[in-house]
């Protein structure tokens, strides 16, 4: 599958369009605020269009995962090539992009969420140039993570996101923004340095024949790292179920777990969400959290199948904790945004549970849940944002009876809420169902225990709904206005996605199915293979 | 008795220790510098003794000469600096010269 | 797909269309929206009646259409993994379609007047639409997946309808309670589905039953089969308000009365029973036994509570719970057809009762409103009385319904109830669980008693407030017509030409027992023997039931009409019992004190835990550092400055200590250097 | 004899050029007392000439002056680093109000800088213990004066005194060590020393003591814990330009000398069948774990104490200590790629560290303060400057896509390659800690608001902008395209042979 524009691969376009936008935004004089807004909007919309083109052209029958030949839209150029010296093998790093069923939905999601984030940032006034520039840079970082197939490249993108995020929370956030921002930064950095070490360990354990020179060289090519045959016999990560392999897997896992976030690494999330401006919360919940699970699927599982299988149950158990713990914490919150934040913890738990199951239903369910949670939580945060813009408070108990005051708003809101509850007919249901079905096949009792999350979710969601939207309207909110067209413009697309995927999930499942299957088979197959001999 | 290499080494060791002692204990900057000179010269003694007794090359003696010259240069600079210090602080007591610290 | 199924699909989707139209353009139609909804449902009713007859007069086979919704393109233990969904129409479905559409139509009709001038008139009709859609979905689907989907949708729509007047906190609460309590049941249902799916990789009824019939048992153990059956039954416990999840139904009376008629009498709550009927073939003997006991207990508890209630709708609500218990018990003991039949007959007369009560409440409201009295509870039967003369149609219809529910001969209720009781007798005959029939008959008596209590207190005797009675009028045609239709349907001849036994009527002809799929070793009594035994027990059951019902009625009259027995005296004598019953066995209090309180408590604790401990340990913000901050003012800036991390906290401290060696005294520095040298020498030389 | 000397002279042309330049500068200052501009131009010209002539030394690998001085790619690499940093420093000094205030003695200033430069250039090449000592002393002596250049200022004077005493002391100890080595081996030529040691006839105890004494000297020069104590005080007291110079150039020289000394003296080149590019020490000298302890101590202490600093100069002092710790990691590996990693790090460090100092200088020129709290709200007042500083700091932290990441990355690559995972973990965790204090500066500039919002936008001339850019661009460029850099370093290190 090939798609080029001006002889440049579409994935490159997807990834670097925002940077282009950023540069232009920086060139615009700071007086012309609307120009800045429209430019950013234009570029993100263009990104969405490209993403949609890719989505339509994407060949559902190709698996990808560990197989370079079935990676789609792939672009492969040599980037760094240090000639080998007598004592040190040459360093080759490739600019290697490509997508398969695992990354396609994420690419699509990223494009949409970024675009919506830009729309929802329309009201930003404080040093607007910087804001949009950073937002676009962040966009590039996220997109890059999802399309890069070279570990080094992946890591670069992974880290590039940190700084923009830090500033976006730290400068445009709420009262405790500094605390939240630094917390986010440190947590993620801590995770990613562990990831870095794991990456280097892999680098030295894997070597392939360099087609150019014919010599054996180390490589950062993810797909090469997945192939047991490429591991050097007596390298650090050779063998099967060795302690080094487990250590590397765990280091990697922590790196990803912090992003997801998995208990007990989740405590940065509530703060970050509460303090971040709406658009950033949307991106955080919509895309960033997915990177953790994406990393597990793209890197941790296929590269450490033995460890992945060995730690499947602990992983599932963490998922279970996330589900129940997140739901219960959410139940006790008084702050609307914090509640949604904890609900994300709970919902990401379902993803973990699903992918830990290591079978098709679970994997599919988890992957679909990644996408659905992205859209649904984005909606929820936008909804909070809408009400916050009007009332300047997020206290759940300050509200009530908005249903009459803001009918359209409440309509959208109810869809989002019931989607989050996992109501059939909305996207949340099928992904959760699949995750649970898959998990049940592998961990019977654990899944039954986790299933109580369904009830808890219904509990706190409906309770919130009642506290905010039902009942009688307090006097002070008599002047609240209903949702305006701009806000509808960002909520309606998501609503449509949620409903369509609820009725016809195949739209996404088709994309993921082949890859999910091959991932499962690949992990199962290699979990018993000794690496490097 | 005949004087052997050991004696020289002992002397130099003693000098070295005295030098260290002076550097640590003297409060007067000049005295501290003296201590440092002692250290240098103890090294010199080593050089000379070694080249003389273990009947080796003259590298040692050459080294000693260089060190002496350098010591002189160092002393010159040191005194200049101490002088400047005295201008600023009206003292050469190293303990009182501590405005830079955490 | 055969044409009849297209009709079935049409029946399914017409209400959805009405919903969509009303939700988006309802505002525009305003007053008209009611008529639109009613029109749609009328068409729906006609179609389903047509479908009903074409099914009844066609050869007895299932019309089924199945297609693959999601294909996972993979194989698990040699079965291709895909989700098949589809619709089917068999006799049960055909009957249920008519029941649902009929009741729904009548409710639409009734509401035209009853809900007139409501703030969300169009929204109300839209919700009725979506509810009917989901209910029909449950009925026509041929697999557990869609069943679950519509199951949840029914939950949603009932949430919307119960909470229709959400400005009232009690209404909002009731809606929430209904949804969540149902969710608890659905959880079990879902787990059951998971077991089935994992084992059989399919969710269509036919597929599952044939698999079980082929000796394929979940995880190779019949206990898991029983478990699966019971877990699916959990769904029924939730929806059909069986003990211990019956608590939501009485609160649900906060919804508009017609809604109660539709949801809490005829359809939604019946869904549970329908589910059990559908699942019947895969239920083992043990499962059935448990189900039977659940039904019996429910029937008993609810009946006892109903005796002492004064709110007319509460009384009806508990009688509904009790009757549902009856049906479940009937299915549990194995009297399949009887259970289903009671579901149908009960649908008619209980809907009637609710609508009638609605008409009464309507009248009371008007009267009270007219005198500007807003304190008197329009639903309390003690404030009614003597309405007979004022509202004749309502009275006579309600009388018929009451007779039907009490199981007096010549009514539909008699036929079905009688069969169930016979079933219980047969059941006890086979496995000696005599407590079941005893409860059955006792409850029959109780039912007769409290229903007539309600009737007498509300309609006969004298109305104590002259002025009010003057303002009470019979409801308009649009409300009374549905009553009359339902009253007509409460007579025996619709179900069997023999007034005393249904067993030879068309219903029993068509609604034959499904073939049991479970292995013989764990199966209940074979159908033939059982039916045979029922025939033997039939007369005994008939005599007993009539007698007991008569007793109940007599007692009611002596107590409340002739006042020979003083109810108050009893009440005083048995004060504790009375309060116990009046407070509904303290179920709500119990649950609030245990589950709700526990959950909230844990939630609060965890939230604190998360903030203080997890956050504290993992990233050390919070109290520790705050304390330090107070101790050393300097620290605060550092803490805020980003020493959020616990490691960093220690780092900060050690850094603080390390600084102190930077004294600014050159000689100290040199000493440290020498010390370092020494240390190295120690390290090497030892 | 003579022609060999003349021939050898042709290989130290760069040094000679710089020497000539400094004489010229001195004279020029005597002639015209005012034009400091002229001095700048002269020295820059001289330095560029030197840089150019250095290129002719590429690939040359001889030991000149009867083995005193070796001219090899390794030395050339570091000479380039040194000359480059000198150029930057000279330009920085041109823009520094602090320096220009000393109009009367400005000539000496450039003279000192250049003579430091010469000394260091000899340092990196010297392959004889006595020459090592002499060059080290020469560079130290000049830096003592330079750090006390602003004589009027109390702290500057104090700095120079402390520096003097500490430096003299530790070099003295080093000399004593050298004398013992001489006694043990009978030679001062490091290659010769190595040959003797390999035979293993030397007395172990004395050898250890000697090597530790020598270590003190090196430790002081590269300010490794526990010989770092002078660093913060001197860095804080000395003129900012000198601080910057010390933190980069003199550190580089120190490292180069240390690396050469250890590699040539203590590595047993007779050991066979090792993985290519890795070395083993002569048995009896377990210098490796000593270095390990040093490096861990150095980076940890540097980072932990830096967290508490309020004065930016002092903070950068500690940060440079920490950076030295990372570089020591490269030494610990005892392998070619370890060494090349250090060299790469130095190039990167040159740009990011000088860049950071430069911005601090420019800001100090305007707001006359180096206190972190005075940086609040600067982001508004001058976006470009502050963003540049942010980039440098991020690079010092070692985050992609900046050059700093590549520096650290190469270090960790060499560690992992040598399977030293534990120490690598300590390294990365340290870089996380270092984020605290680097980010604090960034936070003050962008997240906090200044005391008075009214303060005007900082304006500064184009020349300063250009210098800033020429530091900023490489910091970003090497982050993404480090091909040639790595290549160059690896070629330069391979003089130590493939073993």
C-alpha cells in the first residue's frame, strides 16, 4: 500500500503537517489572534483529511505487526549511518514509518482529537501563539509515536511530547498547574528513561545482516527486534524467560504503565487533568493514555512474548485493580473533572484486562476500547469544559437541573454518559464486552470480579448525571446559555462516531482484526521460543 | 653509617607530611603557601634521590629543575594574589576569607 | 428472509421511528406528538395481530433469520469465532408481540388525556417509543447478545420514563435506583453469557441448546451448566423484580401512572419471566428448584407487604411483584405453559388495574386541585372511598380486574393461576418440596384479601370529604376505553372455552413445552410425566384455590365493608408485625445500611487513600512534605518548586546535608580531599 | 637532531600560532590602550588561524620531541574543542559588561585567555609525566589569575585565592605521586612506565599510593568528587566568561590528559582474546572501580546539591560537576566506545554549556543579576533569549531531540554494551533528578510572572544574536544528525589501537 503526495509519503505528511503549521503560526505577528487560530485549525483539519484518506485506502487484509512486507504506507530511509570501526559495529538508524491494524485507529484518533482540541482552544487568549505552536508540536509528537517503526525514532517522538505538555499544563492550566505539570513531567521522564535502557539492551541483543554492506549490524528496527532469530546467542536478552529478559520487560512495562496509567503509577493523572485546560485534558485522555497501551501492544508484547505470557495474570490483576479502584475513587469525587479522570483510570483498566487475555476477543476488545475511550472521554472532558466556561466551577454539588436550562447540551451529554456506562448501541458496549469475554476465557474469576466495575460505573455516572443535570436549577445559574455552535462543532463528530461504532463496530474491528489475530498468534508462538538460538 | 636511598625517601616523606600539616593547620595564607612549597620540594628530593641512587637516567634531575622554576613562578603569582586579597579583606587569614559558600 | 419476518422487523422498528421523529421534531408537533405516537403504535398493533394469526394458523415451526454481525476471523477449539445475531418468531414471540404492542397502544391512548399539558409531553411519547422498541427487541431476538442489548435499552428507557418528572428528587432517585439495581441483575446475566460464549462460541438460542443437547457442557461440569442458567436468571431477578432485587419496583411508581401500567405491570417486568421461558431448555433441575424458591419467596414477601400499604399504586406494585413471583415459581416448578399464560393474562388485568388507578388518581387530582388542596395525597386509598357512584366505568372495570387477579372462576386469572398451583402440587409430588404449593395457595388467599381491601376502601363505603367528592368525575372516553378493552380481555373465553380449565384451550395447544436440552441426569421431571401429574392435581388445585380465594374475599368484606373485624385493633395488637410489613421488611434500610453505605464508604476511604497514601508514597506530595515545609520554611518553596517526588524529597534532604560541607573555608576543602585520598587507600590497601 | 626538532615544530604550528597571537595581543594593548575591539579581532583571527592549521594535523600520529609530546588524532580532537571554546569565550567576553568594565587591563585578559588556551593544547598532547605536570600547572596558574581578573571585586579575589591554594596543593600531591612512579619505573615517559608495569616487577603498594596521588591531581582538574570543593566557590566568584571557560575547556583538557595517562600507563595491551575495543587494566591497579565510585559520587552530589542553588552561576557550577560525573562513566567502561562517547559528549557539552552561560551573561548584562528568582517572567520580556536558554537546559538534562540526549545516549550505549546495567540505571535516574533544577529555571522564566509586568522587552544587538544562534543551531542539529560527529570521535579515539 503506497500513497504519496508531492512524492513524500503520506505518513510523513501526517506527522509533520503540524510542525509546518507551527512554523507558520510562529511567523504570524502576535496581534492577529484569529489568523493564528485559523492556521492551526487548517492544518489539523488537513491532518484529519489525510488520516481519513489513509483510513479508506487502508488494506484490511494485511496483518503487519511483525511482518515488514504487510506494513502499510511504509517509508524507509537511512537516517543515521555511522561506519563501523574495527572495534565498534556501525550504528544504523532508519527513518522507518508504517502502520498496521494496531496503529491505524490510533492515527485516526490522534488526528481527530487534535483537531477538536484546536477548536476547543478557541477561547484561549493568554500568549496565544505559544499555545497553538506547542499544541501543534504535541500533535506531531503523538502522531510520530503511532507511525514510527524504528525504536530510536519512536523514542524521540515519545520524548518530544513531554515539553509541550509541560508548558501547556504549566502555563495555561489551573491554580495548581505548576505542581501538576512538573508531576506529569517527572513521572513520564522516569518511565521513559527506563524505557531507554530497555531499548539499548534490545539494541545490543539484536543484530541483522545489513543489506548494503552485508555485515552483521545492530539495529533499532522494531520488527527485527521481534524476530527471535535476530538475537545474538550470548547477548544480554538472549534465551527464554531469563531474569534479564524479565527485568527488561518490567522496565519497559513501567515506562508504559505510567502513561496508561496503571495503578499505582496513576496519581499524576487526576492532578494533570484537573489543572490542564480543557483541550489538553482532551488530548491527555484521548490520546496520551493510549500510548501506554499502544506501547505494550507494539513493543512489549511482541518483543518479550515469554515475559508477556509469564506476567499475563499480574497484568490482568492490575487491570482489575484499575477498574474497581478507579470506579470507587471516581464515586467519591466532588470535582467533575477529577471524576472523569478517575473514570479514565477505570476504563483503561478494561483495556489492560482485555489485552492481558492474549486472545483475539480480548485483544480486539482492548484495542477497540482504546479508540472508544479516546472518543468518549474526550466528549466527557469537553462537556466539563463547556459547563466550566460558563459557570467557572466544577463542583458537582453546585449544579442541578441543567437538563431544562441547556437541552441540547444535556442531549449530547447523556449520550456521552451512557456510552461511558457501556450502554449497548453506543460504542463503549461492544469493546467492553469483548474485553470481558476475552478475559473470561483466560482468567475466569478475575474477570467476574472485574465485571462488578460495570455496576459501579453505572452508579457514579448516573449519580453525577443526577447531581448536575436532574433536580431543580439553582437560582444562580438562571443566566446559563445553552451550548453554542462552536462547541457543537467539536461534540457532534464525536457523538456520531460513538453512535456509529455502537451500531456497526465492524468499521473499526475490520481494521484491527487481522493484526490482532496475528499479534496473538505471534505472541503465543514465540512465548515458547528461545531467543537467539 | 652510609646514607641510603631509604633515608632520602624518609626525609621527603616527612617533608611531605609536614607540608600537608602546614597546609591544613596554618591560618595565614603565606604559611599555607609555604606548606605547599614543602610538598613540592619533598617531591624534588624524591626525583633527585631516585635518579642518583637507582643509578638511572638524569630525567629526575631535569624534572627537579623544572619543578623549582615552576615553584618560583607559582610563588610569584601566589604572593601577588595574596597581596590583592590583603587589599580587599585587610587580612590574610584564610578562615576569614569565606564569603563564597553555600 | 421470509416475508413474515420482514413484518416482524417492521413491528420492531416502527416504534423506533416514532421515537426518532418525536425526539427531533417533538417540539414542533407539541400537542400533536401524542397523536403521532399513538398512530404509530396503532399500526404496530395491527401488524402484530396479523403476524399473530398468520403464525397461529401456519404449521408449527420457528421462523428464524440469522446473519453474522461480527466475524473475528479466528477459530477457538475448532469453532469459528463469530457473533451471529438475528430475529425469530415462534408462538411465544407472536403472543408476546401482541401483548406488548396492545398494552403499549392502550397506554399511548390513555396518556393522551392523562399526560395532557405535561412539560415534556413530546419527550414522554418519544420515550414510550424507545421503550416499546427495546421491549419488542427482547421479544423478537434469537440470541443472548441482542437480548442483552435490548435488555439494557429497556433499562435505559425505563430510567428515562421513571425519571420523567426529574425535577422531583424522589423521581430521579427512583430512576437511578431502577437502573442500578437492574445493572446488578444484568451483571449476573452478563457473566452467564460469558460462560455460554466461552464454551459454545455462539449466542443463538438454537445453537446453544443444540450444543448442550449434543452433550457439550460448560467447562465439562454440570455445575457450571446450572451456574450458567442461574446467572442468566439473575437478569430476570433484576428485571422481574424478584427477591432480593425487588426493591426498585415500588419506588418506580414515581413515574407517571400509565408508565407504571406499561412497564411495571405488563411488559418490562414480564421480560424477566420471558427470559426464563426462553432459557428454559438449558435449565437443570437444581437451577429450576432455586428459581422456584426465588419465585415463591418473592410472591410471599410482596403479598405480605401489599396488605398494609395505603398508597394505591404501592399496593398494585407489590401485587405485581407477588404475581411475578408467581410466574417465576410456575416456570420454576416446570409448569412452563402456565407460567407464560399467567404472564399474558396478568399483563391484561394488571395493566388494567394500573390504568384504572390512574384514572382514579387523575380524578382525585382534579378534585384536590379544584379545592386548592395540595397536602392530601391523591394516591392514598384512605382519602378515597365511595367513588363507585362517581366513576362507574372505572369501578366496574376495576372490579373485573380484581376478580381476575384474585383467581375467581370465569376470569383469565383463574385459568392461569389454577394451572400454576396444579403445577406446584405436581412438583411437590415429585420431589416433596411441599412448602412451594403451601406458599402458592397462601399467597393466592392474601392476593384476594388485599386486592379487595383496596377495592372496598377506595370505591365502596362513604367518602369522608363531601366537597371533594362533588368535584370527582368519571374520566373521559379516551381513558375509559382502554379500561374496557382490558376488562374484556380479562374474561376466560379469550384463552380457553372451558371456564374451569385452560389445558385444552388454544393457548396450551400452541404454547407447548420446549424440548429440554440438558442431560437427562440433571434434567427435571420429564415433561410427559409432569403434564400427566398436573392433570391429576388439577381438580384439587381448583377447589383449593377457589376456596382460599373466597376466604380472602370474605375476610376483606368482613373487615372493611361490614366492619365486623376492626382492622385498627389488629394493627394495634400486631404493631411490630404491622410496622415490619409497612416498612417493607426493611429491605431498603438494609441495603442502604450495607451495600450502598459500604460502597460509598470504601469509595471515600479509597479516595483518601489515593490522595494521601498512594500519592504520598509514590510521589510524596501531601502531608509529609507539608509538615516538613512548616518545619523548615525554606523547604516549602522547594516542594512547590517541583520536589513532588518522594525520592526527590529524600534527595532534597541529602542534598541539603551535602551542602553543609561547602563551608567556604579552603582548608576544610583540602581536608576533605585528603580524607578522600585516605579513603581510597583504605579501600585498596585494606 | 636540529632538523628533527624543526620537523617536530611543524606539527605544533597551531600552538605556535596561538602563542604568537598572545604576544601580539599584549603588544597591541601596550600600543593602543583603548581599542579592546582590536584585541578581540586579533585574538579571533589568531584562533581561527590555529583552528585552520589544526586541520592539517588530521590523521597525523607521531610522538614529537623525543616522546615528550604526541601529536595524534586524539589530541587534535581535543585541541579543536579547546580552540573552539576559546573562540566562543573571546566573543562572549566582547559582549560582557563585566569584562569590558576593566578597560585598563583588558589586554591582560585576552593574554590570559590565550595562554590558558596554549597550555591546554599542550596538556592534551603531553605524553610525559613531567610535561603533564608542567602544562597542568601552566594552565592552572593562568586560570588563577584569570579567575581573579576583576580585582576590585571581593568575591573574585577570594575565588582566585581559593583556586590557587587548592590547585597548588593538589598538583603538589600529584607531583609527589609522579616522583614515586619515577622511582618505581625509572622513567617519566608514560609508554615506558607502561612497559615496566606490564612486567609486574613494580611494588604494588607504592604503585597504588602513587596512582592515587596522581588521581588527586586529575580529580582536581576535572573537579570530581571529593576533589571538587573549589569548583562552586571559584565558579561563583570568577567572571562569568572565565567560569564558562573553566567549565568547558579546562575540563576537556583535564579529561584528555587523564584518559591518555590511564590508557597508556595502566592498560595491559598484551592481553589477548578480548572483545574488540575493550581493554583490561594491568593487574594490581583496580583503578576501574575507583573511577566508578568517583563518577557515581560526582554526578549524584552535583545533582543533589544543585537542586538547592539560588544563584544561577553556582547552579551551573554544580551542574557541570554532575556533567563531569556522566563523562567519567565513559571512562569507567575502559573501552574505545566509552572514550569516544566522552569525546562526543564534550563537543555537545561545549555548545550547550557555553550556550547556557552565554544567555546567563546576556541576561546579567541587562538585569544585573544571576539569581534564579530574578528570572521570573523573563519569557515575556524576551522570547528568543529565554527559549534558547530553555533549549540549552533541556539539552543539559539530556532530552531528545537535543544534542545533550545524543551525548548521554552514547555514554549509556557504551555502558550497556559493556553490560554495566546497574551503573547505567544510576546514570539515568540522575538525569531525572537533574530535571528538577533545570526545569526550575524554565519554570521561572515561563510559568511565573515577573515582579513588575511593566519591565520592557530586552533588546540586544545583532552580533550577539548571531553568536547565540551559532551555539543554538548545533545543539539542535547534533540532536538529529550526529553521524559525522560520532564518526569523527571514533576515528580520533582509535589511536589507542583496536585493543
